C-alpha cells in the first residue's frame, strides 16, 4: 500500500477523533468539571459543550438530582449504657459540582461517617425509652448538624430518617413482659370497673324493687283496712237497722264456741257461766214457733225437708245443752272448767233483762 495513503488515512482518523473529543454533550440534571492544563477551568452545563482537545480534561458526570443513601446499622450506646442498632436513611443533593469534586474526596463516605458520629452524639444524651419515642427530635438534630457540615462540600442534606432502632434481645423480652403486664393491668381495671358498675346497678335495682314492693304492701294494707272498715260499718249498720232478736245473737254466740276447740294443742278450754242460758235460749228458739212477721207472712209453708232440718238443729242444740251441763257439774270431764262469773253483763243476763222489760 502506498505510504502517502496511509498517512492521509491516519490524519483523517486523527481529525475525526479530535473533533469528537472537542464536543461534549451533558444530559439534564448532570454536570461535568473541566480542567485545563491540570487546573479547574469551568463546569459544563447540560446540553452541547465544546472543549479544547488534549488541553482540557473533562471529569465524570456528577448527578445533581436528590439522592437517597441507606447506611448499614450502626451500634450506638444510650445514656443508660444500652447498645442499640440504628439504621438511617439520608436524602441529599449536590448543589455545587466544583465543591463536591474538589472540597472532599468521597462525599458519600464522608456523609456516612458524619451521620454515624452525629447520631452517637445525639443518642448518647438520651435513655432507651426516650430514644424509642423521640425519632422526630433525632431526625431534626441530625439534619441540622449534617446540613451545616456538608454545606462547604456543595451538598445540601434535605432529610435524615431513622429507619430502625433495634435494642438487645434481652431488652426486647423485658419490654414485651412490661407491655403484657400493662395490658393485664388495664384488663383487670376494666373488669373491676365492670363488676363495680354491675353491683351498683344491681343494688339500685334491689332498692327500687324494695321501695315499690313496700309501697304496694302499704297500699294493699290501706285498701284492706278500708275494706274491713266498710264491711264492719255495713254489718253494724245492718244489725242496728234490722234490730236482731236476742235468740239470734245467742245462736251466733254458739257458732263461735266450737272454734275454741280447733287446733291440735287446744286440750283445755273454758266455757263461760252464761253458756247454759244461751243454749237453752237457742233450743227454745228452735222448738217454739216463730211469730209471723210481715216479711214471712206471705212465704210458702215449710216443707218436710225443712222440718227435718229444724229437727236436726233442735237435736244438736239439745246435745250442746247436755254437754254444757256436764261441763258445769262437779264430776264433769277434767278438760272442761267452769269460768268465774264475768263481772260484766253476760248475754243471758241481757236476754233476761230484755224479757223482764217486755
């Protein structure tokens, strides 16, 4: 091959290569630093840029967007001498490409170490409980310190977040027991409150029921007393209105007499002295013919059944008179004892007095 052709081809390739090196295209939100003869010259902006080949040196691109860096967990000692593992997340942005390239050799590593030291300084003044409940305070303090320290590096720290705080396993177990005890305590308090409220409501219900029951019993007693009062008043009015015969009163007196012997424990009872006269009056009332009153004058004559009932009543009255006479005799049964004469007027005396007056 002709040497001139080779030389010409080499010159063409060199010219193309030189032109390519003279043109630099920078994407948006990126930046590239340029050194001329080993000294910082300028920073290439996004778009088409021209440099002098073999004189200007263009450095790699620097990302100007906000970046997120997650650092590995770091052991930190709290104020109460407990070691906890803290994992952090950092949000930062390069604002000055020149400072980021020439003020610090590796800004990512520098930010990580600065975050660890600042975090140990902040958390070292807190106990474990405050550390677990003061994440916002820790984040704000870390951000303030990092933003101030990284400002001269051309970096702006936007946010610092504590992603996780892991205490030792023994502390976790103790915290779980404490939480369980707190839950049991709250459950016991709620149970006691429920029982107290239930007992109060039950007592209130018993009180109200007793009050209502007492009011009902009082009303019933009042109504019963009023009923008895009216019944007694009506009977009294009826007795005085109809003017009963003494014989009827004697018969009613004898009807009450058997009630004295009722009951299994009544083995001794007293017969008043006027019972004989009363029995004789009743017997006479059944044996003698009743006078014809205006009310009975128009009634139908007695039948044979009525005559038999009257005869049985007469026989019963006669037997009662005989029993009374036996009780009054000295040789009568031991259970029957004649009572002393009543100082007050008896029914028989009242009957005799009424007969004498007639």
